[in-house]
C-alpha cells in the first residue's frame, strides 16, 4: 500500500541520515583529535608558552601583539601582493582572474592612495583604540591570557559562533547604512569603488568602520571570553577574508568574491558575508539570476571563470 511504501521510505531516509551524521561526527572528532594531539596542538602550546614567558606575562603587550600587530601584518601582507597586481598589471597569474574586466586596469593611482591613507587611518585611529575597552572586557573573563591554549575542537566551536555573530551584525548594520538618510553621509564613501580592490575592505567613513567593520568582528570573542590566540587567529582570518571579498579577482582555491563584488556593482543586493540572511530576506534575488551567481563558487582549476562562464553578449539595440 501507499502507507507502507511511505513508511519504508521514511525508515530508509532516517537510516541514511543517521548513518551519515554518525560518520560525519566521527570524521570531525578524529580530525580534531589528530590536530590537537598529534600535530598542531603540541606545537602551538609550546610556541605559546615560549612567547608568553618571553613577554613575561605582560597581558597588555600580549594583547596588542595578538589583536593588533598580527592581524595588521596579515592584512597588509596579503593586500601588498594584490596591490602589486593592481598597480602594475602583473603577474598575469593574478590579473587574468579579474572579475570586472576592463576595470582597475591599471588602478587609478590617486584614488588608490586615498584608499590606503583612509584604511591606515581607520586602523590606527579607530580599530586600535577600540582594543582598549575590549582588553578590559576580555581581562574580566579571566582566561584570555591563560598559559593553556584552548583545544582545537573548542576553537572550531568558537570560530562557528564568531562567524554567525558577524553575519548577523554585519548584515543589519550594512543595510542600516544603506538607508537613504545615512547612505549619502556615511556609506557612499565605501561605494566610490564600484569595482573594489582588497584594501577598500576597510576604506570607509569612521562611523561605518566602527559599526559595520569592527564591532561585528569584535563581538563574538567578547561574548565567548576567548583566548588571545583565538582572537588573533579570528581577526587575521576576518581581515584576509574581507580583503578576498573586495579584491576584484576570483583566484583559484580561494573563497569566491563574486557575491560582494556584485554588491559593489549593483548597490542593493548581497549585503551579508555568508549570504544566509540575504537568502532569507530576498536581497540576493537579482544576483541569483546572473552569471555572477553561477561563478560564485571556489575555483578548483586554473581557467578563469570569466572564460568558462562568460557573460551573455548584449542584445543589439
């Protein structure tokens, strides 16, 4: 009967789902255990203790090193490579993956220096001073400067929470600064670049840099009372990731920047980081109907997606 067939289908589905879930859990636990106990866990614990002792346990210096210096080096190191390509057009290994063909080829030098000065100003006069209250919040938790590092498994949990918190805060603050009342005075500065480059990720009005760039990234660690090593890794990852989203190149084996690049091109689509809230709110409907959406994936080969999935030729008028 139909009822028996439905029941059999449900049992098979439940069996497949539960088996898959168990295998996935076992794989994650095995990888986490291996990373923690056999390889990276022991290495990082030893390195951390050496650094902690070298700094003589000076919490403020350790915090500035981990939350300011390391992320800044990650940001400018990654963007330094991209800037060479933006300015010189070389190496072609990078420039051939340009998303908006014909744009920033080469980049406007005057406009570029303005973006660099603004990015540096936002870092030194906004991001770094915001670390002062964060330091005292983290210090109150009591485990931010512990001599024992968090486990690899716990860091993965924290990373997931950081990502969710950033997605929620960035999406809604980003939509807020797109409100007509605020856009003209605050967010328009960031959108001077319709074809963005990496350093433009923190090229923004000071108010926007506080509420949309900095607070969404800082809030997760403050909620979790995270270790300074976790904070340093998260800040560095967030800065490099947002640089990739703005870089203008869809490079092999890196996260796709098509989603946010489309936002700079159209202004009223793709407000978030992950795209989950955009899907729920319908702010990615136009994007999903474009070739850019088809290209929005990790490139696993060397052929640029602009070649394998080209734009449709414009109809003759």
